[in-house]
C-alpha cells in the first residue's frame, strides 16, 4: 500500500466537509497513510463465503441472515408523539431567524 | 471508602442526609480535582437541589429508590438537561441539551445525585483522555500517567473518591481500560442492554453505556437501574433485566473459564501477565475449571475496529455543521462564487476550527474507507472479519462459561507517551476491542498491582446478556484481596 498523497487527502477532506490547512494536509496524509497501511493486513484474511456483520444483537447469529431478518419488527408505529418545542429545538442554534435555522445563502 | 450500596442503605435508613453527601462530594471535588481534572462541569446547584428533593421525599415517608443519595458522575458525552455537554470537543462548547439521556432520567428516578460531567477524549476517540479539547485528566495513582480513556474522567472520579460510581461509554474499551488503569471496577454491558438515547454517538454498532464503581456490587446496582428496553433506542434489547446484585454473591464453583493464548502473546507486559495469571490461579483454587481456548482472529481486531468505528464516526459526526447546535465559524471571505459555496465554506471552516486532530484523523480515515473504490476492500472486508471474530467467541463459549484475560497489555502509560504516534495508541486497545466487535458483556476488575503499585485489571468476558456470570466472577476476584504477593513470592 502506497502512503497517501496530499491530493487524496484533499479529496477525502472535501467529501467530509473539512477544510484543512496545507500543514494539516501534509501531516494527515502521512499519519493516515500509516494507519491505512496497517489496516491493509485484513486483505490477507480468507473471507470467502463469510457474510458481513453490520450490527450485533443478542439474538443474531454470526454470519446468518440479513440485517433485515434480525431486526424484523423493530419499527415503531408511525404516530405523532410530543417532542421538543419549537423554541427548545432552536435554542442551541448558533443563528436562528424567522423561527428557523439561519444558514448562509446556498441558492442564488 | 463508602460504596454505592452502603451510601444508599444509610440514606434510606435515615442515618445520613442526602444533602450532607452532596456537600461532602463537592468538598472532595474541590480538594482533589484541581490537579486531576476529572470534571469538565460541576453541577453544584442541581446536585444540592437533587439532594434536598431526596431528603424531602424521605421526610414525607415515601419509599426511596435504589440509588438514594448516591453520587454518580456522568461522562460528558451524556446529555443532561440544561447542563453543558461538550463531548470533549470545542465544536459543542457551551451547548446545553434540551433533554435528559434515558440513563440520566433513570438515575434521577432512582434518587441518585449527579455531581457533574466528566472529561473524555474528544468524542470518545482515544485511549488516554489526552485528546480532550479541555486538557488531559491525570491518574490519581501517579499523576504523571494517564487514567486511560476515553472515559478517563469517570474512572478518576471513582478512583479518587469523588463519586462512588459514574457512567461511561465503551465503544472499543473506553470503560474497561480506564477502569484497569485506575484500579476501579468498569463494566461494558451487552450491546443493546442499556439505552443510548442521549449519548453523543461515536460508532453506533459498538457504543454501549456502562458503570464504573468502587466495588463490584456497586456496578451491579447501577447496571440494574440503567438496563432495559427503551422505545427511544430501537437497538435496546427487550430481554428482561437479570438480578445483577444477587449474582455478586453467587458461587463460582464449577464455572468453566477459558484462557485465550492470543491474549498472552508478544506485547503483554510481564508484570501484568504475572498479576493476571495469579488472579486466574486464585479463581481455579476457588473451584473454577480453567482451560485454554483459541480466539485466532484476535490479532485482526485492531484493524477491523479502526475501519468500522471510523466509518461509523465519519457518518455520525456529519451532524456537526454549524447549523443546529454548537460552534459556527463564518469565513470572512467566501472562497468561491459557485452555488452553495458560502454554505460549504461555513461547514468547512466550522469543522476545521471545531474538531481536534484525532477526530479529524478518524473522520478522514472513515470517509476514505467508505469512499468509492475503497468500500469493498476496507469497509466490507472489515465487516466480514468482524463475523470471524464473533464466530471465535461463539465457538469458545460452547466450551467455557467465561473468558478471562488482561484488560490492557500494559500498566497505565505516561502522559504524552503515545500522543505523537496514533497507531501505538490504537494498539493499546488490543484486548478490549474483540468483545466490543462481538457485542459481548465484559468487566474489568482490579487484581494485584505491579511492584511500582500501578493498577492492573482482569477482564472477564461473558456470553450475550450473561453480565451475571461476569459479575459473579468479578466479585469472587474482589473478595480474594489480591495484593501481589500471590504471584511472586
């Protein structure tokens, strides 16, 4: 596994909505490159016919059935219930206006 | 030191007032926490108000709850209505949750007292409490050493006698490892045993809330209060809650214990190995049947965990965007003119300023392993290896009732020792990650310390929902009073 380069880190940072300084790009490319090289050891493990584990519950048996089977019936009824009040929901917002969350312009 | 159960009994009998306990708790925090820095916020007024309410309830002749007057500190990733909750990050500085986590509501209903919020690695990402944006917590046994992490503050609150119990969260060892490092009891319940509603999410297929306590019975009582199904967390299990306290007095004679050779391999500190082997020998003397077991995929747990946990974290932490809560940074000049650029520039500037280096590393790694072209090779592959790790335990549990091994490969390490090398920090979780990946209950109980007096924890891993077995064995170890002379005459 080749270490990560700055272009790769910049691409991933853009996907993650992280704006990195040039110094951060360089340092993180090296640090994450080392971790990626380490986790690449998984490559060598034979996982032929092994089902992935997406979640664990006490009832689920490893590698058998899909997540949908294990979690069947876990939906709650789709009924209105009391939640936070409008004011409570907005109380933590850095900026609120006209009864909503205020954000910079995103449609011209 | 007074324990959870002795305090609750003395308050229920009227031998002690809850207000006295609250005041002595505040005095103890004032005395000890200046140098230790276990607390990020002390909820003084709330604590006194809760204590008065407990005393008034008793004066009215009403029955008191099982944690009457017992101080229980909260890891600062748990929401408590109106009390600042940071999750150790600048991005949540000053945020006050508009609701209680389910575990907090349950503690209140049990008449517990909540002295405040404890320090943690930022968003619980770390093994030493050093990645907290608010400075590290120190180990009360030796203040040049870390208390472990990520729930380091909650462990130290108990170890330094500031709170007889506390709550932490454990994603890859964040309760068990700090418990081992500070010489207290720490229990990670089965995945889904405790509701996570109101816990700031890190890795949702792994996160679980659990107690720290000064003794095994105290951990059992706290678990009995917080366990159970919660309609607000659909991953919480509907299975009935066992009698955890009764398990603390149960006989361990005849229980079959598996010792996994993979946990005694290269990298294990020899003094830790001696202490753990002495504890296992003592359990054998106490009537347990000890035999070797194989968990061959153990060595891949670190790689598996750091792919899965970071992938889930990158998704969970997308919610911190400067819009609904926490920090917001508006760049002075918009960096482009295309549609959406001002909004995306705000996201980028907020997240760059609000997240610390370890959180950025994990978000980037998690985004990478989920990104087009890499998903199958890393994320899907890790999910398959996770299945193999679970099968290892399933096979072992057909032969034994519990697995006994070290909680951590070394005694508590020095502050700053591993901060410059993320990978060496990740490797310190090697013994706690497998049980997390398999969703199994596991407890760390103190055994004989090293010659230098540094704490060592024995980890006991049990079958799903068999916290009772782990508690019985932990209580047996506790009652043996292992001091270190057993293993090295």
